C-alpha cells in the first residue's frame, strides 16, 4: 500500500466522521494519525463536546470489532481482562474473555474507575496481550483504545497515573464549536440521528496494511536528532519534575510518520514534528506550576530549538 492509498482511505474515514461531527477536521486527523501509528488516544474535555460520539463514529466507519466500557467506581479488573471460571458441564476451568478483547475500544470516562481497575489496561495497551492467572492471551490486531475523561468534575474520579498517561500516544481536547458550527449540528439532527447512517469505509485488513505502510515513511537523521534534542530539553527545563521518556520520543517519531502518510507524503518534515509534538508530549510532562505552564513550556522549547536545514541530499 502506498502513501497515496493511505491518504485516500484517510479521506474516506474523515468524510464518514464529518457527516456526524462538525468542525473538528484537525482533531479527526490527529486521531487518525494516532490510529495509523498503532497508538492510543485520550480525549480530555468537558461533557457534551462530542467525545463519545466521535469515538463511536470512528469505530463504525471501520469494519472492526468494537467494544465500549462505561467506567464506574464499582468496575473490577476482571470485567476488563476476563476471568477463569469453573465449567461444571466440562469439569474444568474455562476462560471467559473480558471487554478488552476487541479491536477498537471506547473507554468512556476512564477516570471514574479505581486505580486498580485502570491498571487492567496497562498490559493490553502496551503489549497487546492480557495475562490472567499466569496465562497470556494475545489480542487480535488491530487494537486501538480511545478513552475519554472529564477534567472538570472531580467528585468520584481517580486521576490517571503517569504510567497510564504515558500509554496514550496523544491527548487532545475537542472544545466547543462556533455558533455557526452549532447551528449546523442542530440542523443535521433535526431529521434524526446521522450516526445511524454510518457505514464502514475501511476494513480491518486495510487498517493493518496502513499501519505497515507507515513504517516505510522516511525520517532523515537530522530530524531524528531534532526530536532527541527537543525531548532532552523537556527534562532539563526550569520547573519540570518529570520530562519525556525515550518511549515518548519513539511514539512522536511514529506519529510523524503516520501523519506524513495521511497527507500522502513518503517523508517526514520538520513542520510535522513542530505541529505534533504538543499533542504527544504535554501529557508526559509534569511541571511544578501546573498544566498551563506545561503548554507554554512546550511552545518555548519548540521556538528556542534550531530547526534542521531543508537542504538535505
């Protein structure tokens, strides 16, 4: 599969999602880039901005198995991973699969579950496998987690630990639509729910081929050094308690390759790194002055770092 094929399929998926979600082309492209890179997405925004609807529309646009988990404080880890139970008819223990055994998983309001339950996602998101009672069960490819959380409401919620935040390739917010976009939303829903009309425009096999094609996108050595320099500066900047790890640099590189393929290009540009870095790095940095300072810190690092020359051979 060529990058032009990737661009064509991405346009089809984007068009399918935009028949329901209005005015979020940038966010849709970011989510598709994360999906094509084999990563996961955390949507962090207030209720009613379309987080769940976007995730459901994406899942319906791709012909894969889809699962949704509504996270609550009484949810148990075994509800996610599965459990071995004694089958009296067979006279032996049988494994019953949990909700994580799917291709595209919507983890709705993930921060409402206890840390113990949240930890059930760690192995599946990183290793694409689940271990129960010492036995490993592999998850079917592709595997993509898109989680939502409400950053405003704190009662009955449990903040995601840094180890779990690091499992998400990008974190982004949708934000409120403009007045014109809101009018368009109301107009679309007058005649019914457009979500019910969504049909798959991409197969699971095509998605796997896209993820394989992304691996062939070229990244120049100077760009690799540029990414490393930016990453190291997140660790030494004033006010930083925790900077970006090596895993963060790896996933940013993969995200840039996926975004380049989504744009129909066979190579990564410095602009890709500068554009995507905030989405891949902000949730991986802990600052003494809060998340608002983190966003400013990332902008300063980008502006103060010399961009590689474009006169490459």
